[in-house]
């Protein structure tokens, strides 16, 4: 199959947001037990980051998402997102590229 797009990659983790939580586009700051998803775009050059209260149905866009994929790829971006959310302070998506 020529011209096929790369298969989307998706990393998911649960994390406890640090003091001040994580900033979302839709509802502002979310705090507490969160599930974080970092998903590669179909073109493989950007990634979207979403968060939800663990166990809830609604997903929210982490402010600053989507972001360019850094040299370390999706795993590096996901690790940086998790670190920021754990730190809190109205965490936003990192720009690592």
C-alpha cells in the first residue's frame, strides 16, 4: 500500500495532579486523579494531549495541545506531560522541539 499514513500511536497513564492541577481548554484547571492520553497525529509530526478525571467519560484538551513531536518521539513527550501534570501549577502541554 503506497502512501499509507503511519499507524497512530497512543500512550495512556494515570497520574495524580500536583497542586494547581492541569489547565484545559474546555473547563480550566482539573485536579486530583487524572488519566492522561498522548496520541500521535496521523501525519506523525504532532501529538494531541487530553486529560480526564480517572473513571469519567469526558475528555479535555490540555492547554497548548497539539504540540510538535520532539526528537525523542511520543514516549519523550508523554513523559514530559506526566511530569508537568504531577508538578501541577496549571500545567500545560510542553514544547520540546
